[in-house]
């Protein structure tokens, strides 16, 4: 009887420790990593980097785990060294993901949905290039849209399209 009680108490102790660990993990805000290297997921961070660098923000509205055209764009353009080099010189990369199979933190999901409404995105992939500033009195972001695009089969076609948007910014 004593052995059975000891075994049960060990099991309960282990269960308690596991529950505490799960609870602690659930309470910490999850850090969300973008699907593509070099991209960020926070609008606040993107705006700060844009302000510091003088580069516009290029936002990729994507369904990373289900959208076939999004996966094709990543494979054909975003994963290429030529694109990464171009992007580091020209834009701040912001990933706004709408996955079906993985769970995003609530704050990030809310941010992405608000931006989807702001930019009236109805399909994926949609890429918007814009400038953003935060209104000092209202603390709301104000956007200057430079243009949008979608899937392009090559890095050259994609970057040429975005370069034209950026050129409009400088006029």
C-alpha cells in the first residue's frame, strides 16, 4: 500500500510540475518568428526600422501554411539571394501571416487582421509597399500607400515592380 501511495505521489508530483511548466509557457507571450529569414512580424518594429533607415515597408500578406501561390512566391522570389540583397538595400520586410494550421499569438493575429482591413486585402499573396508614421496625439498609424503587387514568377519581375513603387515615393 505504501509503495502504491509513493508511486501515485511521484506521478502526481510529476504531473504537477508538467502542468506548471505548461501554465508558465501559456502565460508568456509567444515570440513569433516569420516564415522567411530577414522578415519581421511586428508593425511597430517595422515602422521603427523604416523611420531609422528611410526605407519604405514592404508587407507580405500571406497564408504561409496553406496558400499555394504564397509558397510559390517564397520559393521563386523571397528565398533567393538576389532578392535578399535587393531587399536589404531597399525595403523593410514585414510578414503578415494568416495561417490555417498554426496558431499565432492573439496580439499578432489582431494586428494582421487590422492591417488586412486597412489595406483591403482580399486574397493571398498580396504585397503592399507603404510608408507609415505614428500620429503623436492619437498614437494611431497613418499610412501612405505606394502600391501593391502579387505573385511574380521571378526576382527580376518582382523587384522591378516594387522599384517602380519606390520611385513614385521619391517624386
